[in-house]
């Protein structure tokens, strides 16, 4: 008869642990060990199974895909690059298509659709192009995930592609005639993270964003119950630097959406395409970005993302280049084939700390989501600039912590290398681009934490050179 190794040890309750800690503090208050975060979560010195309110059911695939991204300008060059990337270890390709004139035959020449999933994002919305796309993939046996996000485009640009009515009309036609696509709708929650929203805000806005689509489909009532059950949404997620928080964030996203979809009778499973955040990436001491993207990609893996695109360490200031792309891809290849991070499903399950964080994030996000719905819904709150104001407030608090040194980016606001010169290295404008134009709503703007400091350092470089 097998006996437990721990049978001679009594179980220790959470209360007993806390009493022991209090004793060891020798008169200091227990609250000294509690960390308060901008996300509204208090981190305690220990977590215990007594803290679990319920057992979380969060399902995710262990077979995550290494993704590479191509911005399509020339179909022939993009095709050549895609085939080469697959040879070098990419397992799925994310195409950004900017022209309605894109020739799909040239773009996908000799492409093995059976083995390589495709994610397609468009900078336009065209009924004719989408009809041609559907016809092209009719008998290709391809896994194609469309990233149609008319609300995301409104939030980021301040305008619809055309107008509210026409954008929804094109989307409705696509729903009714898209049997070959793995997903049609995507929810771009990366925008909220990169703009400075807290984790509960990111989750709440992603849910409210998705709810607009589900509610619209329910109202027009042209999809059968069977089609609804098979309609899978794709979420684009930016992963920040707080390792355990980001694992919990992705888990909370699945949990929240499953609850939301159940009320509508929709497919509860979602597809998550994740990439590291832009917000903490730096121009100076750029090699530190390698460490940042490594831990952020690991959070995405352990949180249960289905596909991960790793941002090259020099993406802030360099044009697309082979070296930066190779390093980014190799980071994921090492995680998958040397660290074997694809061997365990739901790796974070049962970790008291992560389970507790998941629960807290979901509860806080749900409270924000209810406020949004009580205030008229996500689109109305975007129109009234309520969402924009909330994100700005959170971003300003985070920026203040960075400016006063509480939030540290090594090599940028601490341990600067004064010999580091970047003026001659910049190929892409690394700061917030300002393009004054008429918009229906105030757009949500992405901004890196270190921009102001970097601009000052670049000016100093120019002054010295002069």
C-alpha cells in the first residue's frame, strides 16, 4: 500500500500561516508586506488553497503556434518571405494587407495551406475584396482567421471605415457567407494595453467590445443556433511586463468570454493571438527589449495563447530586417522545442497565486463591464469619450510612476549608458505620430512610457553633435 510522503505532517491553514508571519515580523504591521498595484490588486506575501472561492475552469490548447508577421506591399516579395519564414520555423503567418488590389494568387503561390494557418488583417473594408477572398479559399482546405474589427478601427482611428451602417452591412454579409473561415470577427484588445489601460480595464473593454458584436448579431437575428455555436471570435492581446499578472489576464479573458457567450448561445471557445506590449519597449539600451519580449512571450504561453507573434527587439526604430526577425523567432523556437513549453496544457492551473489573480481580474473587469453596459454600451461610451478618459487617467498614473523612478525600465530611466547614441540608427519614427484630421470620436492613442525621456536624450545628442 502506497503512503503519502506528507502523511506525518499536519495541514497548515491560511490563518496559521498569517499568524506565524505576524510573529516573525516582530511588531511590524502585516500590511507592510502587501504590495498595492495600479491594477487595483493587492499582492499578499503568501497564497493558500483556503483563498480559492471556486475551481476555475479555463481551457486552452497546449499546441501554441509560432507566428510571424508580414506587411504586404509587393505580393511577390511577401510570398517569397512567407515561404522562407516557414522554412525557418514559423508555424503560422500573419498578413497585414493594405490594398484592395492585392493579388491573392501571387501572394499565396506555392503556399501549403494544410500545414500553415493564416491570419489576415486589413487596413480597409471592401465587400468586393472579401467576396474575392472567400472565393479564393473556397476549396483550399486552409485555416484562415480573418481579423475584421470595425469597432477596433473606430477606437484606434476615430472613424468607421465608411460609416456605421455600411460597415455593419458588409460584416453581416460576411457572417452569412463565410463557411470556410475559422473566424471572421476579431477584437483588438492590444490597443487598450498599449495605450496604458490597467488589466481589469483591458479585460472589461475587450468584453464590452465583443459584446457589441454579439448583441448586434442577436438583434439582426439572421444566424441559426448552429452557426452561432460554431462562430469563433479571435482576440488580439498585448502582453505586458508583469509576468504572473499577464498569465492571469489571458486566463481571465477566456473565463469572462465563456460566461458572456453562454448568455447569447454563442461558441464559448476563443482564439487568442498574443504579442509583447509596445508600451515598455525602449529606443535606448534596446537589447534589454530581448529580455522583456522573452518574459512576455512566456506569459502568453503559460496563460494559454493559441498563437504568439514575438516583436523584434529593434522594432521601435528599425525597419523590418532579417536579423531582428530571426532573433524574435528563435526566442519562441527555444521556448517550444528546447524548454518544451508546449508539453503541458493549462500549465498555470492549480497555482494559488495565479488562480487568485485570475479571479480578482475577472471580478474587477466584470464590475467595469456592467458600468459600461449601464452607461449605454461600449460604442456610446466611446462616442462620449468615457473610455478614452479612463484609459488616459490610468496611463497618466503609470507615466508618473515611470517619471519619478518608481516604475523602472533598465537602461532608460535607471542605469543609463550615456555613451549610447541612437540618432544615426533611427529608420522609423519612434514616437507618437500626430496627424490632425476630422474624426467622429476621439481616438485611443498608443504611447510608449519612455518617449518623452528619449526625445530629450535625442535633442542632447543633436546639441553635442552641433
